[in-house]
């Protein structure tokens, strides 16, 4: 009989969302940097303060794109799945 492992499922789905959010984030940076002059390019390693600058510039350049919202949903999903994983791990 196959045993259902909920923790493994949550971990694998969380990893899939993480890599999706990671790739979409860097794709957004590439799209914004392509249109910026060399002195204003956004680095690929951001701290918390520069994330708002990327969001504002991306929304200004591509107002009808859903890429930012999709990236944000993936990132929030990773956070929620991580909390669920930690909860299940400490419960057992």
C-alpha cells in the first residue's frame, strides 16, 4: 500500500512555486533593465527597499502585464506552504 506523505507533497509544491517565483522575478528585472540606461539598471540581488522600485518601474513600463501579480502570488504561496510545512513538522 502506498503511504501518503503530506509533508513531502507540501515541500515539493512549495519548491515548484519557489522556482517559478524566482524565475519570474528575474524575468521582470531583465525586462525592466532592457529599457533603462546603464546607470539606472536594477541589480538582480535586491534588498527589501529596492523591491518597491522594481514594482513601480515594471508597472509603469508594462501596465497591462500580469507578470508582477503572478510573481507576487507565487511568493505568497511559498510563504503559506512553508508555514504549513513547519506546522505539520512540529505537530508530528
